[in-house]
C-alpha cells in the first residue's frame, strides 16, 4: 500500500475544530469561504467532528424553524378564519342596511299615502259640513217662509190682557 503524503501531513496538524463565528455582520458568502478554507486545513477526524457538530446545530435550527413555521401556520389559519368571519359580518351588515333602507322607503311611502288619505278625508268632511250647513239653512229658510205665510194668513186678533187674579198677575188670552 502506498502511503499518502498529504494524509500524513494532515494527521500531523492539530485536530482542533474551528467553526465560523456567529457574527451577524458576516455575509453568507464570506462565511462559506471561511468554512471552505478551514475544511482544507482539517484532518479527516476533525472534518467528521465538524460535520457532526454542524449537523446537530443544523438539525436544531431546522427543528426550531419547523416549530416556528407551525406557529406561523396556526396564526395564519386563525387570521384566515377571522377574515372569513369579518367578511360574513360585513355581508350581513350590508344586507341589514339594504333591508333597513327598503323598510325606510316603505314607511315613507306609507306615511305619504296616509297623508293623502287624511287630506281626502278632511276635504270630504269639509264638503259634508258645507252640505249640512246648506241643509240647515234651507230648513231655516223654509220654516221662516212657512211662519211668514202662516202669520200672513192669520186673522188679525188683538189679544187683550185682563187680570184674572191680582196675585197671579196677568194671563194672555186669545193666543
């Protein structure tokens, strides 16, 4: 078997694992370049340790993201449900507004109709009052005419007043 001189050189190097710093200011490209540079210098054992460590961190990160995604999904579903309820409420309110407007129009129409009927009734009452008044005046005139005719046809007798009893005063005779 041939020995690989590169492998021997790598084994002689320190087997410490160097992970990139979790600095918020480092860009993903720079972090990747640092990781690639470190990988070139790592030994096989060091590389395995680095992969296991990063895999565990990555797994934890993925699990955390999954939980957050589920929470976001739950929140999103709640918001969708609330929106659907609000849309139904808006539709119900719009329908109620339209019904109220129709009712208002019907009441206004009914009030107008009632006002017209009351006006007609008032006109009829005034007309009937005039007819009654004319009828009463005609009867009065007829009675006056009859009284005038009756008075003119009566014999002209003069009534005399004679005391019948000094205590009871006078009694009319000849009427």
